[in-house]
């Protein structure tokens, strides 16, 4: 593995800029497991598959106060090393993309950002500042970078207005939201004004992990479970479930959300969700089965899960058109992610859809390399 910031990693490559949030397994099955089937579907000698990456983070010096909340989730020395990597929009980031065949990155502020700001007015102002700063960086390299809006969800109508400004005026591709905001989840009916605008603008909302506002007893005495190891998947999966069971996608059937980390465990759960909801002792009325919303309204990325079996499950359960490549830079290793998807046992058509075609269509991203 090649995470220069992982103290456990003795084989670090100096050219790679990655913050590892934890030790990685010594070998990944995807790198060497290209099957005969996928070889048959590849054109011999064909050029590499272009890649678009969607969960790629940055930080601004003025936003560091909010980023400190993340310190509890990763080792202190890794947090310190992350900052110069996150704040670079130039050669360091571009060379990592170039070395690993990533043509285009949609950039997002590393969480939780203004979503933890108690003063809504300050949150709105800082979110605008952040979006303007990102737009400036994107404008310098519009063929390589896109932007996801950072939004002050404390103010639902203001967030809708800022999303519209970011999409229409700054050319952003959607927004990335770091979970709940001061205890309020996105299924709250006060957010209908926001979802109306999302649908009007036809942009996706990337639902990125964040910590819950409380610290549930199930994590007591187990700090290793808090954060990227486990609790973020639980929190983000539950958030997505809240959106589905609230009927949000019946009210806004064209709304699209994106989940990272191979769908935050949801791809294995479709059958059980459909099977158990009808016998649930509750009055949840949906027009469709839960699995239908997961196929119609939810796309997932491969960020941080370089596993052939997890990828196959995601494709088989949600459909290949719902799975997109991502890295989670710099918290995951770009080389690991890119080399894994290049060699994963996929048909050429599957690999093209996952690596760039679906993202390109969903967010109207034009690649120079095509
Ligand atoms: Mn991330």
C-alpha cells in the first residue's frame, strides 16, 4: 500500500499523496484478479479507461476551525499531515490524478464544515466564501476540476438559493452534504424547499458521512468504531433510509442522491428491506418498495472500498448504472483505488460506465480525453 501518511505503511511511495485513516490490508484481491471474462471484453492494447472521481476533498485555511471536529476520527499525526495536501489545488493534486489516470475530480470541502456552526448567519456567510474560493480554483483548471457546493443546511431556503447560485453561476455539479446538521436530517419537511430546488436544477446531492449529534451507547468504550471504521457507515446508511421511508422520493421522484463507500452497506439489504417493511408494526406508506428507491434515486461510489466482492454485490443489487468510481482523496490511496478499478473483474462496458460514463452523463462532465 502506498499511503505516505500511514505510519504503519513501510512501502510508501513518495510520489503519492494520501492520508490513510487506518492500516490497509497487505494485498487487495482486485489488483491481480482480472478474470478471463473481463479480458475477453477488453480490446487488446486499448487505451486506459478515463476516470472521473467524485469524493475528492479540499480544505481552506479559513475553514480549519470546523475541520477540527474531524480530529477525533483520525490519528492526530495524520490530521496534521492532511492539511497541506487538502489545501493544495495545484501540482500535488494534479500529479496524483495524472499518475493514476484520473481525468476529472469533483472537489468538495472536507467535512463537517459549516454544518456544525451554531450561528446560522455565520454558516451562510462562510459557505458562500467557501464556494467562491472553490469556484476560483475550478476556473483555473476547468478541464480537470469541478465543484460540489458547500451548504449551510441550518437555513433550508438559503441552502436552496446557494445551491442555485453555485449551479447556475459557478457551474458546480451539485452539492455534498456531511450528514445531519445540528441534529436535523434531510428528510425533515423544512427541507422540502431545498429538495424542490434540487429537482429543478437536476443536480445530485452527495450524502457524505458525518458524526451524529449524540454519541450512542453502542459505541461506548469502543473509540475505534467511531468514524470511518464503522459509525459513519451506520449513520449515513440510516440517513439514506430516513430519506426513503419519509416518502421524500415519492414527493420528488427525480431527486438523486449519491452515497460513497460502496453504498454504506445498503447494497446487501435490498431484499430484506422489501421483505420486512410490509410486516413492520408501523404506518409507513410508500408508493414503491424500498429497493425501487435505491435503484431509482440512489447512486453509489466505490470510494474507500476496493473490493471485488463488494463491487459485484453493488452492481448485481443496484444495477451497473448506479455505481461510479471515486477515491476519497486524500483519505484513501489514489493508486490503490485506480489500479483496483482498472483490474477489477468487469466487462469493458461495466468498467466504462463505472469509471466515467455514468458520472459524465449525470453531471454533464465533458472529458478532454474522449
Ligand atoms: Mn470523504
